[in-house]
C-alpha cells in the first residue's frame, strides 16, 4: 500500500513536538543541575564550618591548639632549613579567675574577645596568634633576626593589652605575663620550644615581671609596663 506523503503542516507540527520534548528534557536537566549545585554549596559551607570548628577557637575565632602547634611545626621546619630563628611567646592573663568570680563568665569571655581583637593589631602577615586554652595564648613569630625582635613585639603586646576593657558599666583592668622562647637556642622541636616558653612564663610570674626569656641555660628577665 502506497504511503500518503506527509503534509508540510504535519511535518512542522511533529517537529515542534520533538523540539518541545527536548526542551522539557533540557529544563528538567537544568533544574536537576541547579538543585545539585545548591546542595553542593550547602555541603561546602558545612565543610568550611567544620574546618573552622576543628582549627579555630569558637569563642574568639583565633587559631586553636591544633592549628597553633601545626603552624609552630611548620615554622620550625622552615627555620631549620634556612638556618633562621623563630620566636614563641606564651601569654597568660594574671589572676583572671578574679574576673570570672567578680563579674561572671560572660564578662570574662568578652575580655578574652577584646584581647584577641587588640593583639591582632600588632601581628605581621605571617605571625600567628591563637588561644591555647582558657586564658592562655600563644604568639608565633615565624622568622626573626634577633631576640630583640621578639622583645619589641612583647612590648607592643603589653601596651595593647594594658588599656581598660569596657564591659557593661565597668572598666576592667587586666594584665598579662609572657614567656619567650627562641628556636633553636631554647628548643629544637615543638614540645621542647613550648616547654621552654612555659618555663619562661612561670619565671615571669614568680618574679612578678611582665616578660621572661629563656636563653639556653640561663633566663633573662625584662620588666615590662
């Protein structure tokens, strides 16, 4: 049986149907891709937040112990390779328990946050300032020319931290003490350098001084205001 030739209008109509089906498929793909992109954006945001929580202090937003020690390890490795020095400053607020006891935990947290904001003003691009725990902080200077550089930064830290802390209707006066350790003289690894800075901090507090350095087998004390 001979087929009747398709009219032009029928051919156009059928072509339009085919194109419409293709457009519908493309639209479904577009919507699917948009949904996947949105889900991917959410997953990425969650990963960023997870990393922030893993490596940053939730109160101050500063690097936490994990990130601090990793940066210290990197700095020591780089300095050992280049034959240079780096400095670790161990900071501790003096009698901070009194702030908690007299003004409450919220006021104490606000003081810590204000301190974190202030001390970041004296950092160079490569320096790392973070919260070790409680009222203890570490300041890493990854490359210094001499011990005097670390002392100069310590003086700036003392100046910035000495100003009153406006909390509610109070002007709180908070002081801190500092221990300084220099790689490689005071320690050749993360733990030994951290221990030297801790020992220097203890001696600063015991001697009622603001800053103490540990240089090899002897300790140099410098009063700070």
